[in-house]
C-alpha cells in the first residue's frame, strides 16, 4: 500500500462535499476528493433548490447561471378529491411569501446544481475530483488528534482492485445514507425502523390537467402525488408515495404509470416519454454522532435522512458543507483555533433534528388519504394547505437559528436596534444604492463568500451639521476598528490588505447627493489590491434609485435612522452580533472569542 497526505480529505462529491471543497478552493487550500462514481453526477433524485440555497449560489457568484437555466417556482396549487371522488383545486398560493427573500425557489437537475459548484471550484484553484475510489474505512488516532499539526486520520480507499491509504488532518464524510465513513466510526442512524417507498419519474405528459406546469399537490382516493415542473418547458416530475409494504427493488415503471393514472382519475394522463424514473426507500433517521475527535465530520445524508416531500434534502446537505467549509479554511490558515470546528456540531445537529421533526409532521399530513369515509374533505384539504403556508419560511430554508457560541452572541446583542435582523439567523438582504456609482443593488451582493467577516455599520443620516453627532460616531468607529486595540489590526495578517479578514460596510440613510465621499473616514475606503487603489465600494445609502425605486433598507432591517446599529455578519452570512455604534468593547470581545492574533 502506498500512502498519500492531504490537509482535508472529502469522501463524496455530492452537494455537501463540493460546497465545502469550494470554500477551500476560494481560500487556495487544496484538498483530496474521493468519489466512488466513475465520473460527475449525471442524474440526481433531488431537484428543488430552496431560496436560501439560491442565496448561497449568489454568494459564490454562480446564481445567474442557475436562475437562467432553472424553472422558477412562484405558485403552488392544492388539489383534493371531494366526497364524490372528483379532483378539484381547493387553493392557490404563493410558493414563498413575498418579502422573505430576494431569491426565488427554483427547480434544476441535481447534476447541474452540482456541476455549477464543480465548475466554480475548478475556476478557483483547479481543484478536481478523483473518481472511481470507494472509501473502505476511516481510523482516527485520538492521541494525535490533540496536535493541530498532526495528520491523525487514515482513510483506506480502493480503486480498480488496488487499496491505498490516505492521511489527513481533517476528513469530511459526505458519502451518503450508506456512508462507509459513518459505519467505520461505529456510528449509527437512529429513527424509523421501516422506510417509506417513493416512486419518482421525469415524464413528458399528454394531459388536460390544467396545473401540470404549476407545482401542485394532489390528494385523491387513490393516493397522493406531488407535481414538480422541470426546467425547459416540457418535462415534469411526479413524486408518488407508494403503498405501505412496497419493496423498492420490485417497483416497475408500469407501476408508476398506473398509479399516476388512477390518481388523475377524471383527467387524461398519458406519457409521451419517460426521461428517467426510480423507486427508492427513505426513512427519517439521525446519526447518533456528527463528528469524531474534532477531526472527522459527517455531512448530508451521512448524518440525516428523510422523505422528499418538502424538497429539503439536497438543500440541508449543501448547507452542511457551507457551514463546515469556511471554518476549516479559517483553522487551516491559522486565523482561528481548532475549537472553532466544534460549532459545526452545535449548529448543524440542531438543524438536522429540526428537519427530522418537520418531516415527520409533514409526512403525517401528506399521507392522509382522501376517501368517502374520512369525514370533511374541505377540512382535510384546508389543513394541508394551511400547514404548507405556515411552514413556508421553513421550506424556503430561512428559519435555521444557531445558538450562542464563540461565533454568535445573542446574549450580548441589543436586538431592538435592528428588529428584523435576528442574531443566529441568516442576514436578510435589501436594496441599497452604492454611493460611488449610484448603482441600485441587493446588499447581499456586497457580501460575497470570500471568507471575510463583515461589520455593517448603519450610521444614519450624516448630511448636515445637525447630524454631526452621527458622523462623530462613525469616525470614532473607524478609529477603533483600525486602531491598535481594535480587531482589524490585531487579527489581520501584516502582509495582507487591511480588509482581508474583516471588511467594513457603511450603510447611510438619506438623500445621497447631500453626502461627499471626503466625509467618510479613510478607513472605510482604504487603499487595497495590487495597485493599492482606493476601494470605493464599501459605502451604500438607503435612498431612491434611478430605475429600481426605494429599497427602504432601514425599514426592512428594523433600524431607526436616529439610533443606527452595527451588525456583524459571519462569512456564511449568519448574524453574530447586533449592537450600537459606540459598543466598541462588545465588538472586540466577539472577535477575541474566536480569532487568533496575527503576527
């Protein structure tokens, strides 16, 4: 056996693994990615890309391709059988309530979703995936794991009948529901003892059903079905829950065709072609451990599995990778201690448990069969649609809340200063106007996933002498952040740009033509980059734009212009702290809690 050494070894190149690898690639940290497939994914079972995931793609700079190619889910229709068994539409509603996010819910083949991440990863540092490798086992030397410079994890993998051993500082188990990484650690999946069997098929339907190009749920006397229109204008996906006791391996395409035709009784439903189909069993299970010795971390289906009913699987898995990737990068670059990685368990175990609980409740409601003996059909239909609407924020991916840790401090925050920005949740976006060129844009566009922390300073209106106190506070903030006791000088490498670890973003309020750039303290428009040019892209104003109206960002975030606020946002867009412009001590203590001083 030969031996190979790498700082990070990722087992599996699905959504979680590639997202984590992309973070590393953006930091120019090479890793080893092993996948048992013979090549890139060609077809996946997951196709729903929730709003939060599209926001993540935006942060990586690849949302434009996704939005251009995908089907946009804007509305959902609910169908149910009445007392006579006739299908009728009972309700139509927005898929995602207006105002929750600037990004839509979209449908795009999982292989293409994965491909967008792979392409971005390769562009960033030429990182590739090693295909054809099956991970056989993982061993951790717990004594060596205490040494941050050690390579305490051994991964045995096989390709073409030949075994090799890889040594790594860190290993990510992103190898799916049947994870060999999890099994080799002796960890178990806890939950359902039996699996629900689902049939799924991508079809070209010949039908007179009016909502075949609209996301729809169908409750009938013959079973339940979920319609997901696909990208391209013709292809449609049907998810069909099959009868209890069905064995996935015994299901045939003809069974799915027959089940769908019965559910659509009263409508024509023929199939010009079936592009792809599958039947698979999924139970609601959670791993009993998510990590080993702070060196091996499980992600995605390797640590949580559930039904496809609410379209969460690929999204939650991808967000696992989004959570661990930037943290690994900070630790490997010695910007933070290894203890930072413990927050992965704190944050993602809770998200996974919430997912399983939600899926159980959703499954119960979805599984209710409509027939002549189970009472009020209208009440059943209303309960289902009400539940969907009530959980809209969750299914959009916008409810994950991280508890207090070294990275997040609700306890030290003054939440009332930004009433609609919740500490521990993702930072919402709003339209602002960039001062230097009057460009209207979402503030999220100013927060790309490049590993930097952001300090967003809502300084209010600084236009005239009456507002002198606000300008004075902004100036004092600049002096503190850039001073010897502030976090910027202490935690930024001496050979790096001043904004390479912590980037300040100033958001003013009022009419922009009354503000001059020279009023803004120098720290907020520093000289950076190869040519040491002044960076004018850090100041924004909540003002009327030329072509996109007024974003009313202060109102959107719940910030009073006369009071202002400071919001500290992590590299993954989650909020760490909300405080006042003069709480210099609180800002410093947050960074002192996790960041390592730089020489």
